[in-house]
């Protein structure tokens, strides 16, 4: 049993055209039987259309089932996989057993509630059945998960062969045992179809095996080189990003230090101003106390705290000054009010000096922050330039690696073409048998109307030669000559 999961697709029509038709055309001669699962129709042409309609109706199904239409969206709703038996099992294999195996595989994939179409083919020596599966659940519209589907299929196939009493794939058993031990194991990929068919046509088994071994060895080398190239790219980008982050942190740290030094210098320059203001306030308090001993002095202290412009002219009073008649009488009559007015005046002067100092500090800090932003922008541009250069270099290396892949494939095809393509000896026949009286070409013409038949043969040859020339006309030359 070999379960093969093909790439997910979005077109039910395309997959159905392949499984229900022929490789070379729309003929369905190779289809042995079909079996729908969770579908209301048994017509295979109608079955895939029902699945397509269900997939297109996914949003409504979710809404009616009460499932929020959130999460990552995907239009890959088509799952196609194949179950293949060994040619030795062909004689005793029944349709019921193939359906049972397909249903068991669907249960392993947790798709037994999904719509599916089974299509069995009889064009190969090994029995096989294609399963066209709708990944959209017809009940709630949820998409079938594909997590570990290949590992699940491998485990199921091994168990299936064990139940039938014979293991045909020993390598799968070894791989699953390695996985049980916690080892990462991955099977070899299949050869492309054109290489597989060319190798099958070659009769020299030894040369074919050597070609396959060389092809796989070079493939492993190129894959290892691709992985190493990707790892080097990731490491270089990570190192470049780490250096860029260190540069940003260094610029930020230097900016903070520069701001702190500038703030210290400004405060040192402001210290004499604070000392002078403190001496002025102390002198004003002593003079205020001396004036409070005389009546005229008390009046002077009161007048110093009155804003006459606001009292008489009605303009906005300066903060801390008396601006109403009541406040004026309180100043004239209360020594505590006069002392409080002088204290407010000193506080306002201290706050004004503090605001000037903070403004100068802010200006110095803003200049340094602008310089930091310029340096950060320059560092960012340099980082992007280096990163793009690394990516460009990596792209050139990947292009070189891709060219090596193409060259390897071309050489392999050329070597396959040079392999002998004769049949095995037991099936080989001589296309030119030795006979006593070989047939003459003239004997193939009829006795009557031989000239007309000869003309038809010549015309047929001209058509064949024109068709094989791919558009060439003896009177015109090559088609692309008109483009030159």
C-alpha cells in the first residue's frame, strides 16, 4: 500500500478532468469504477460540481453553524490523494476492499464527514484508486486540517499492510521506527514523471541505476548547498540586524549622556543667577521688615503689592498683585497680608527663573535629539543598503544554484536519451525479417488507378512533412524569418 498525497489545489474541474479522463485526452477508458462518499448523487460529473458548490458556499455554512468567519483564509479546497496496491495483490483485490481502504484513510485524515469521490483506474499493472476530497466540511464550512497528514498516512499504510499479512514497503517500516526513536526522517522524493518514463523506457538496467544514483547524489549535494546558502543568508542578516540594533542603542545612549552633560552645564551657569536672586529676596525681606516699623513704611509695603493698572484701568492684573478695593484695604490693614504678598512676589520671580532655565535645557536637549534622529536615519539607510546588498548577493548565488539544477536536469535527460531503448530479448522482434521474396514498393499500389493512389500518397507525405516542420513552408522559409 502506497498512499500518495498530491499538492492541494483550488480547481475541482482540473482534478476531476484528470481522474475521470485519460492522460492524453478526455477519454474515460481507464476508469474502472467510481464511488461517491457523503454525496447525494452517484454521477461522477455531477459529484465534483456539488463539491465545488459546497466549497464556494463556505461562508454561509459557517454563518449558519455559528462559527465565526475568522482566521487565515485559503482557497485550496481540493485534496487529491492516491492509494496504490502492489501488482501481486491485483488478483485478490475487490472493489469493496478498495472502498474500505479509502474510507479508512479518510478516517485517519479526519475527513470521514467530508465529501469525496473515489475513482479506480485499471491502466497500470498495480491497482490504484484516486480520491478527490473536498476539504470544506459540508456541515459547518470548516476547512480540513493538513497537520501531519503524510505521517498519519505512512503509519496507516504500515498498519494496513500488517493487517493484510505482508509488508511490501520495508523502508517505510524503518522510517517509522526511526521516528519512534525521535529521529527526523524523510523519505526520498519521487522522480519527475518525464524522467521516470524515460528511465522506464531504457533497457540497460545497470546504466539506468547508475544514472539514478548519480542523479540523486547530485540532487542531495544541490539541496545541501541550498540549505547552507539559506542558513548563511539568515546568519548574515541576523548579524547585520544585531549590529544595527547595537548601533541604535549606542546612539541613544550617547544622546542621553550628551543631554545630561548639557543639563549639568546649564545648571552650573544658572547657579549664580539663583544666588543673586536669593540675595535680592533676602534684602527685600529685611527692607520690608524695617518699613513695617513705621506707618509710612507700611503704606509703602502695601502700595508695592497693589496693581494700580488693574484697579483703575480695568486691565488684567498681574499674578499675585491686589486688584480690588477689598484686597487693597486688607493690605493696608493687615501686616500678614503684606508679608504674604511679598512672599508670592518672590515665588513668582523664582518660578520665572526656573522656567527660563528649563526652556534653555529643553532647547539643548531638542538639538541633541534632532541630531540623534539624523544619525539614526543615516544608520537605518546604511543598514537597508547593506541588507539589500546581502540579499542581492544571495539572489545571485541562488540563481547560480538554480542554473546548476537546470544543467543537471539537462545532462540527465541527454544521458537518458543515449540509453538503448530496445525491448527485452523475450519481447524483441526483428522489424526486417529475412524473407526469400521481399515485397517491392510497386507491389503496394493497386492494379487500377495506380497514378491517382500515388498522387494521394505524395500529398499525404507533403502534409506529413509540413506538419513535422512546425509551420515551415517551402515557399516562405521559417516563420520566424519574418521577425528578423
